[in-house]
């Protein structure tokens, strides 16, 4: 009897589950149908407007231009990093990450609708001319940049080596616009530089993250470790590094981390949820490391700094970073064009999102700016949270900008402005406060490691 009752209960349970599943499917189907109907209605509206423009606009316009423009506008409403690339733009992107291109060498973005410099790339015409992060580009070759898209601006700034382009710049503290006439050059593809600062202390600068960055880093470390036996400390400089390829950032961090998560990404679809883990390296690097960061350290450079900070493999020194914590997937389309679409957020091994917040250094040492008095008070640092439509931080409230603490340096008086303009952060040990502080800490590290505490 009891067995028959149990079977009855089982069948009732199964029937209940099937009924719930059936209603769930019907409900989801109805919701999907409603969403599809709404989408078709809106597409009909788009088609109607396209038809009206084609037939009635004051001048004849190409259908392709109208559709491309519409797609660009659609993506610009999402976030500052999603964009549509025409076939020409898409080819440029592939060249930028894999080959040689010529231009003036700046990373740009749109801030409040104004074309703005994120950072000049070291060694390029823009860097040598003294362009700075936060400079607003109002004109390119006399044409206003108002309503100009990022891809249009990049296209105008690039060109054959040796050709000239003039950009009109307005900088915080300037009363008027200044023109910079620049000669385009081949932008260097080597993203890693290194040198011995003092005997026993190495310095590696990563300018951005390209195809061969991790390979070049290994070569740089081998060279420094051969030159200095033993190497007592390393400074890894990620300042004004705007980012680049995610896989290269993971490999760079992996060089110093032996196990555990380097970074992980979470998106709306499962395929975007990826855990990148470290592997035991071929060669250990048994010396203290200090990572330099500043306002221009963004995206991939923040991944490296965050991973080394969470694994306690390095001390982070400098200023609060840019705060770009989103991942863009490049999706090729059938006509040769492409999408750069934000598909996930990334998180440090400790679960922190740096989106619109950035990496807070363990030791804060303010960046140097060649401004004084009232000019210095007016300066506004550009970060992710200042960009239109930026994605919010989903883990916590975005914090204030650089948090001054007892470790913050005061701006040094500078009477030789032109000389300093030619040497941005990292140029020389004598003039670079952040680099100098890092070296002093490494030296102190060695001294304290010899002290015996009972």
C-alpha cells in the first residue's frame, strides 16, 4: 500500500514539474514573441525614416553612408568603448595590433563630446611635441572636430610617413588655442624598453600591450638578470600605458605569478565568463618588484597592476589609475566591417572591479604636471568615470580621485619648463619623483631584509 502511494506521489510530482515547465516555455515564448514584435515595429520605423531621407533630403546621399552612420550612432549610446568600424577602419585596427602604421602617436577618446588626448605614445611625434593627457583637440587640419567620431579622427590623424598634420589644442590653464604642426612617422611597435638604473636595480617600461609584449618582457628580464648578478629589485613602469591586448596582459602578469587567478571576466552570456590562471614559470624572479602607475594607466595595464597587487607580488606606487574595467570583443562582419563591442567586465583576482574607479596604489605619489599656482588648481584629471555613457562599477561606489595620504609628494617648483616638457614621467631618475621614490624603497627593502628582529 505504502509503495503504491509513493508511486502516485512521484507521478503527481513529475506531472507538476512538466506543467510548470510547459507554462514557463509558453510564457517565455510569449515574451520572446512580444519582444520580437516590438523590434520589428522599431525596425519598420527605421526603414520608414531611411526611405524619407533618401527621397527627400536636400542632396542625394548614399544608402551605405546612412546605414553606417545609424549603426555608429546606435553603438555610441552604449558606452565610450563600443564602436562600429567601416571596412577601412577594421583594417586599421588589425594593422594597429599586428603591424606597422604611421601617424602622430596618441591615444584619444571623446570626453563631453570633445576629442581628448588620453596619452601620447612614448617616442612618437606627439610625445616629442609635448602633447599631454587631457589636451582637447578642437581642429585637425583646420576642420572642427565637433561631432567627429573617434574613427574619423583616427583616420585624419594617420597618414603616410613624412606627411604633415596640424592639430589645434586647448589645454587646461591656457587662455587660447595653440596649433601643433606634426610630421607623421612610423609608430614604434616595440612596446618594452629596459635599462639598469643603478647596479643591481632594473627598470622595465611597457608602453602598451601588443602581440609580442610578453615575449619582449622575457627578453628584457633575461638581459637585466644577466647584467646584474644578483638583481636586487625591479621597477615595472606602466604609467601612461593605455592598454591593448588582454592575452598579453595576462601573460605579463603570469611572468611574476606562479599560480591562481590572474584576472576573470563576467558577461551577460556564459561564453564571456572566463578565468585566466597563472602557470608555474620556467624561471623565477626572486626579487622585490614595484609597479609604477598613473592617471594614464588604463585597461590591460590595470589588469597587470591589480593582479600583482592582489597576489602581493609587487608594491603599486604612483597615482590612481584611469579605471577602464570593461572587455571589448572585436566581431568581424560579412561586408568587411566590424564591431568593437563591450561584452564583459573584468575583475582582479580578489574580485575587485576597477571600472570607473581604477587601481589605488599602495603608496600614493602624485604625478608631476608643469603647472603652478592657479593653473595647478584648475587642472582636471581625465578618467573613465568622466566619459559620457561610461559603465557603472557593479561592485561598489566609484571612489574619489587620488586619495592623498602621508605618502603623497608635493609638486616641485620648476623653473626650466621647456626642458621638463621634453621629458615626461619616467625620462630620468633625477627629475622623476615617482621613479626616484620607487628606487629608494627598493634600496631600503634590501637594508631592512638584513635586519634581524628578535
